[in-house]
C-alpha cells in the first residue's frame, strides 16, 4: 500500500512538473499549485483606466473575445453588485518596494486572476505573463472555440534584473516599413523588452526625414535592389534604377514614438557618424574630405571596405570630415531635429568601424592635427566625438556610442558606451566611470548564423542559442551600478524580408530576454530549451517564423594518426540522438547513432546527419561534403 501511495505521489509530482507553465523570461519567484481557473463565457474584467494601458487592455479584450470566444464586460474597480471581476488589475495604493517601477504580482486561483503593481508598467508586464499562462491558441489567427480555456493556478512575483532591456533594429541596410517596426515592437514587448534602438543611418541608406537637408532622403534613402550575399554584390551600373529603400517622415517618427510609448517602450535613435556615412556623403559631398566624393552613390551592398587586415580600410571614403566646419553645422541641425522627435534621454552617435586611411593622407586632417595637437587619426576621431557630445548635450540629450569612441582618449564622462566587440570595451568604460550597455557580438548579435555555416543562410560568424543564453551583462570585477543592461542587435545586411527577420531573432531573442529580465540563479539551460519548445508551438499558432537550429549538431573535425578525418558531433539540446550516413541515403532514427568521434570512410563524398527524439525528427537534414571537412581542418 505504501508503495502505491508513493507511486501516486510521484505521478502527481511529475504531473505538476509537466504542467508547469513555460514562461519566458522565467519569473523571479513562482509557485504553481494544483488546479486551474476555467475562464467563463461571460468574462468580467476590471482595472484602472490609465491612458497608457488603453492599448494593452484593447489587445487583451480582442484576443479573449476573438480567439477564446468570450463575452467581455469591463466593470469598475469597485465592482458591480452581483458581479465579480474574473480578471483584475490593481495599482497598489500602498507601494510595494520590492516591485519597483516595472515589477508585478500575479495570482490565479478559484476566483480568477489578480495582477497588482506599483505602476502601470508593472501591470503591462503582468499582462504579457498572463498571455503565456493562457493556452497557446490565444496566439492564433482565428477563433479557437474548441479549446479548454483554462489558466493554471499560479502565485508569481516578478521584477526585472535590468532597466535597459533593448533590441536594436537596423532599418538602414534594408528598409523596413512603419507597420513592420510596429510589428517588431509588438513582438519584443511580449518578452518584456523595453528599449528599441533604431539604427537610422548607414552607408546603404538614410532613413529619417531631416527638413534642413532634404537630399538625405531624396537621394540618400535609395539604392539599387540586389539579392545575393551582402558585400559580394556586383557594382551597380550607372543606369540601374535606384528604387530600393525608403524613409520615415517626421510624422511617421512621432507615430512610432507614440505607439512604442503605449507599449512601455522607449525609442533611441542612432545617427551613425563619422564612419558609415556614405548615404549622407552621396547626398551632400561637401561633408567629405575627399574630392572624388562628388561621384559617390549610396552603397547597394557592393564591397567598398577592405577587412582583410582585421580593421577597416576604405576603398571609398565613407567618413564625415572632422576638419570641415560644415560637418559640425550639418550635425547641429540634424541633431536639433532628431532631438525634437525622440523624447528618450539618449541619442546614439555610432562611432564604430571608422576607416582612417583617407584621413592619414588628407591635407585638411593633417593641418587639423597640427593645430589641435593630435598625435594620430584615433585622436582625430576622439576630437570629433567630443565636439559632437557638446552638440548633443546642447539639445538636452545624453550621448551614447559604440565602444570605438573610447579610442583616442578624452571621452566626456557623461557619455555612455555600448560595448559590442566583446565585453572588453564595456569593462574599460565602466572602470573609467561611464555608464555601459553590454551588447557583445559573441552573444547577442542575432543577425549572425545560429547553426553551422553548411546549412544556415550565410553571414559572417555563428552565435548559437546557448551562446546567447550564456550572456551575463555584468562581468566579474565591474561595478554593477554602471551596467545599465544589455540588448540584442539585429543588423539587416542579409535581411530581405520580415519573415527572415523573425527566423534570425527567435529563439535567440528569448534567451537574451531572460538574460536581461531574470535573476542569474533562476536560469537553467535544460529548463529553457523545454520552454523554447513550448513557445515554438505558440509561434506556430501565430504563424510566425523561427529557427530550429538548436536541434542541429555542432561539428568539429580533426585527423587521426592515420590521416583519416574524424568527425565530432555534439548537440546543444541534451536529449537528442544524431543519426548519420555516408552512402548518400537519407538517415532516419534506424540509422547509426553518433556515439563518440566518427571516422570518415576513405572514399566517402559526403555525410548526412539528422537529429531525432523519440522517433521524431527534430532538426534539419544536413549534407556535409567531405571536401568542406578538409577545408575546416586546414
């Protein structure tokens, strides 16, 4: 009998674990008692009528009425005699210090759902958690009346680890429309991101209307359509139409800022200078030090920077001229208009990847160096940065830039640093007393490949899901008070469609969301991958795209003592089996499973590999030519 009781207890324990909600990011504290609340057909909701929650309330009502087929009635906070609010939102009269500005508590019991917070932002994030507690069909495109609309009992207290939880969206290399940016905002807030960094200018396009300089969008926003691999495109012919691109009017920007505000998102604009400025120079050649700039055009993805030496060597001068006073007049007018459009306290000035080979030989720059006592071109850029900081602060804003702005010295203390070349720049900036946002390309560049180059759409490098999940914005030995947070960066060189954008973002953006919101001790890789799989199902309902690259093996190659190729394959996900063939046939779960290193047969031409779980294919069929293995070994 004791054995039966033990088995029953074990079963209930397993059932409880199996039904544990798959929340991303994982909450600070959460308990899930047995049981669930069944949402009634006549569903009453109450909450404070705060203007900034109007959009969130409307979306919740729409999903519950359209997808769950519920009849929604909003009642006052005090309630109506005989009516109970099944879902209640409350701003606490007696503030809970543990919750701060963005934290919330969420309780689900037999009475329904109660979400409480100190401020409206906390209620908003509580709503995002509520969606994830609902059945996955809440994300569907059409009504799902046959679903049992249950919410598991829960007791959650949740507070973000960092105030800066950002996503950078490059709308310059490839333009994305106002409606697509709104969609991007909607998708990011579902995982509790709160900062949208808009990369608005680059060599391939200027994307924001500046009334003082109309050519920036009349000419600078357009290039020649190219499809293929960025930096390998053919050079545009003079007669090819420049029809690819677009820009946001100032009214568009105001609309986006308001849309983001209604979703508790701040937008930080980036005007990338002095490098990455070909669109500006093509529009106004007098901003360049280089006479041949009069013939420059907006870049369409053709090669114009040589990276073979490990740093940028310009084949065409894409830099604003620091020795030209017209440049500072231009920037003053540009940032006057930009500052008026974006309420956020920071403006990002770029400062990255600035080629200096043209500066090194330019007479104007050399004269400037003598006049200002500058030792080299790094100090020239530092001089430019200090002047720009004065311009930006004169508009009532703070300046932020990529970690290259540390080079040359003399960076004003009020300037914040975004560390992208690993964490070293951020560590140095924090030691120098600067505010820091960590964005290391080794972890959070979600435009990079997420699996092996043999199967992924080609980009420069690979950042696996596990790399993103390992991101910790606060390195050892750094004053945590100076680390504002971090962000996922999505560059758009190889993004041609919004569907592909989603493929690159997810699931890595979920990992980074958890890095930035959740406490480190709460993070667990195996738990996270199981929750990711649940969110794959939610994305299937929403008809959104995502990558299944976490199921694909990580490859390593070497030669043994006999000179034969040895293949080492490992999986990020712990419970997969990898099956392979060398005979050109397509392996399934009945083929040999990987166990240790595999010797490649002498005459084999290719290896095929696929991952399985419980007889079900999980990853993609990968064909790996032996000649490519040999290249990897070399």
